[in-house]
């Protein structure tokens, strides 16, 4: 009799443990509709008054950086940034990248970095922007080691795929 009661208790505990679902679900009927925002009135004259600035490449070719190296191209400061300890891993069905960006320039460099994954035929299968601990996609790399991260949205496993870290074309690597 005691064995039957013990067996029933164990089966009830196992059944209850298997019925727990901790996944989050968004209920559209319970969410609040967005509040309407007022549309701003257009102004006939832009404020502040725009002014033109010209950056002549001839001026850059005669300039030197803080280390005394001639600045001859727009991507000159990329040579001072390297990446190490790059880890791509999956956790809870999401894919992440952690890396260290090393700034060897004596001043803070501002840039944006993308991680791009390729398949065997060299087609892009996933990409993402690297960001700092506080979520900023515009990286302010202090001299020395800087931790960067990325969350890659994909439905496939990327840990065995080829990838590259590239500077974003929309933002040049420049001193702050």
C-alpha cells in the first residue's frame, strides 16, 4: 500500500514538472495602442542656417597623424584597429559574437563595425552591427582593449560558417 501511494506521488510530481511552460507570449489584446503624436509644422526657412564645409583631399595628403604617419587615404586610421579573441556562439537559440577591438592609436577612434557571415558559395547569409556594452553601434574605441558584442538574427547555426569583421562604409574610422 505504501509503495502504491509513493508511486502515485512520484507520478504526480513528474506530470506537474512536465507541464511548466516558461516561454513568454505577447497577447495583442492586452497591449496598449500607441498614443497619437502631434505632427510638427514645417518651417519655410531651415534653422539653423546651413553652411557648406569642404574637406579637400589635398589637405589630407599633407597632414600627419599623432604618430607622425602621413595620412594619404580616407581609410588611414583603420590600420590602428585590430580584433582578437573573437567568439561566435549560440545560447538559447540566439547567436552572439564577443570580441576585443584593440586601438593602437594614442587617441580615441570612432567607427562602426559589421560582422558578415558567408556560406560555402560566398553568399551573405547573415550580418549584424557590433556594439558596446551600453548598446551603442557607433564605437568609441579608447586606446587599448575594448570589448565589442553583436547579436545576429538568424534561423540557422552560424558557429561553423565563415565570417569577417568589416568597418561600416557609412562611418569612417576617425579620431574623436
